[in-house]
């Protein structure tokens, strides 16, 4: 077969499209990707918020049920719940918000700076409250405190997280939808979904 024949044979052949996750380097998003990516990204972030809220709610229910049953909460269960709050997904959640989502919003809408600074300070407070909760559980497991102190620490943390999440979802999501461009959304998606950038 001559090279001319080989060229004619491959001229009409097209490779099938390769479907891959968008990332910050992929600026050639299809119209469908451009439309779906913000909703998918917000869904991931909202899912992390809901996951934490569900665990905190379940934890409070466990403590209340042990009180009504006149039994003590199992130390292993309490330690497992603290471990959950420290999982990489939740531990990195605020870092990804600060380093990617909030950074991009600051670049696109500088007037949001003070509100985003406030939310970032709350991320630091979250670390402190999580640490205090872990310390309280550790003292409880060592017999140095009682269930009342755990309930107080957990209720304090739960109220804080509920208010913080509401502030984020009311401010950040609408602002992101107004101000972020396709490349920004791809970067935020990559950060929260684990897609390679």
C-alpha cells in the first residue's frame, strides 16, 4: 500500500471523543459542561456541609438516647465521631474554600473581601472548636469529665457549624454563580472533586 492509499484510508476515520473530567487547565468546556459544572461543584460542597451536619445530628441523638436509657455513651463511638470530623475530606474542606473558591471570588469581586475574611476567620474558629470537642471526648474517655460537658461542647459546635454553613451558602454560592467564569468553576470543581489539575 502506498502512502497515498494509506492517507485516503484514514481521511474519513475520526477518533471517538474522549470524555474526561474538566479541570482548571481545560478551557475547552462544552456548553453542557459549562452549564452543569457550577451545579455539580456546588452540589459537592453542599454535600460536604450536609454530611457534617448529619453526623453532628446523629451524635447529639446518641447522647440524648443514652441519657434517657440511663447508660453512658461508648467511648469508642465518641472517638470515632471525632475521627470523622478530622477525616481528610472535612479537614481539607475549609482549606479548599479559602485557597481556591474564596481566592477566586476575591479576584472577581473584591467587594466581597470583608465577608470572605469573616468566613475564613470562622474556619479558624472551627479548628479550635473541633479541637476543644476532641479534648472533651478524650477527658471523658479518661474519666475526667461527664456527659454534660460533651453535650455542651457538641451543641456549641453544632450551632456554630449550622450558622457558618448558612452564611456560606447564602453569600458564597450566589456570588460564585454571578462572578466566576468557566475556568474558575473548573478549578473549584477540580479542588473539591479530587480531579487532577
